[in-house]
C-alpha cells in the first residue's frame, strides 16, 4: 500500500512536470540550490520565532527564478511550523497603495496552510481559544483583533458561531460582501445579553487614508500573534513582483513608498506596536546595477544579510535538474536506462538560444521538452504491477 501511494505521488509529480511545473510537495527534490535557500530561510525563521520582526528581499534579474525561490521559502517555513501568506502585486488593483485589497488577497492564500474551512480566519481564533498558550495573552495588545476575539467567544458560548461566522470572516478578510455597520447591527441584536460590553467590530483597514498604512502593518502583526496563539511558530508573508509597482502606475508610487516606510518603521521597532513573530519578504528585480530594489533595501531589508540574490543557473545546473527528472521518471515507471548528458546539454543549449531573455521560461521549457522526449521514447509505459 505504501509503495502504491509513493508511485501515485510520483505520477502526479511527472504529470505536473509535463506542464513545466514543479509541485510544492516535491520542490525540495527538484530545486537546484535547495540547501542554500533552506539555510537562508532557517536563519530568518529563528529570528521570527523569537518575536523579532524581519524584513527580507529576494532579488535578481528578470526571469531568474525569484518567484520559485519564494515558493521554496514558504514550503520550508510551513515544514518548520510557520503559517504563510502570499500575494503577487500588479501595480494596479493589487498594490501596496491599496492596503485593504492587498490584505484581502493575502488572505486568499490561507488554504496553503492546509486549512480547509469555510471560515479559515475565524478558525484560527477558535484554535487560539482552545490552546490559550502564551501568545494568547498578547492578542489583548491588539485592540481591533481583541474585539473580534470577544465576539467569537460570545458566539461560541451561545452556540451560534456556525450561524454567524460568515459575517466575522467577511470583515476580517477585508471583503466587501458586508459593511461593518450592517455586521454590527446583526451581531448586536444577537449578543445583546452576552456580557461583553462594546462589541462593535471594525474593518482591519480604516477608510481614513492617513490611517491605512499603520492599519495594514498592525493587522499583519496582529495576525502573526494570532497564528502563534493558534499553535504556529509565526507568520511569513511574501510579496512578489514588486517591480511592477514602479512601472504600472507611477502616479501612485509615492503612496507605495509611504507604505514601505511605515512597514520599515515597524520592522525596526520605530512604531508603538507590539513585536510579533512576523517576517515580510519582498521579491524585486535588481535596479541600477545594484542588488535588489533601492526602496526595498532602504525601508525593508536594510542590511546585506537580509538580501538573497537569485543568480542564473549554469548549463551544468540545468543538466543536473534534467538528471534528477530522469531518475524520477525511471523510478516511477520502473525503467532501467542511463541519463544521456549530451541530450541534456543539447536541449539546454536549444532552449537558451530560443528563450534567451527569460531564464524561468527556459527552465520550464527544458522540463516540458525533456519529459516529452522521455514519453516519446518510452510510451509513457504503464506502471508494472506486482
């Protein structure tokens, strides 16, 4: 049974590779330089776990694999017991200039943490209520989240959480499905005699423009403490494609810089907010011949030890990846065939010439073409049953 499960798992990996994709549950096996990324990530995690907020930058040239590196870092973080959130900004609808939408999109990735619930954010509060660990008391320092905790506690005591969770989840996730006014009207009538005074909830991000930057980082810090209260070691947030903020909407870029400044102030201890087990990782293209984005470096990562540059793979590294795929293919289909270095080198050179401007596209194409070559040669064969 175990063997069948292993083979089925490998079949799923190969099916993903046919599209040039590396599934996360096999990312450690098919990432060249995995150990290096792991060492860097674990240093960040140790700081974060100690309630020392961290700002970090993953940088490199266009198409060098920054997004993949972020995926690897999140994978490692979850393996180590951390909670992760991710977002890819587009410089327009999803942007640091729009904190409410940004937070809403971050919360869409909650299920990456194997939380399969209709109300994943509320479920974190329920776990925290169940555990009541050391971090649970620290939630009281976050006034907005404390009010949510009081409401959830009252609903649980009255056996009404399943009936009204969607209201709280909508407000928490910065959704526009229900307004705070309507939500409070419904909840106040339900919890009139709950024993909790001042149960009025408000969105995590204020409508007042001047308050939004501070609200955003306070919300992330509060969620970081919440996940710690729910049994995780901390919160890792990745924000990908930062460079589009400069390109897509230059008129908004001053707002983006203001947001970065406030985030940076929190990370360096310059705001009157509690420390949280929070790490925020940005990915950005190198600018002006220097490592990374100058604004991310200035406000977020600040020191060289908080910058990781993704370099382009050498030809030998790409061939090494193909060799790993070859071994996986043979193990899955129970074949006995040697890897051809010359085939790997020829395919690598072909893709380098064809897609010289994007290494990430090169690698995806190399993977797809090599799996296609194996399929053409071997069938693909059926799994042999014993």
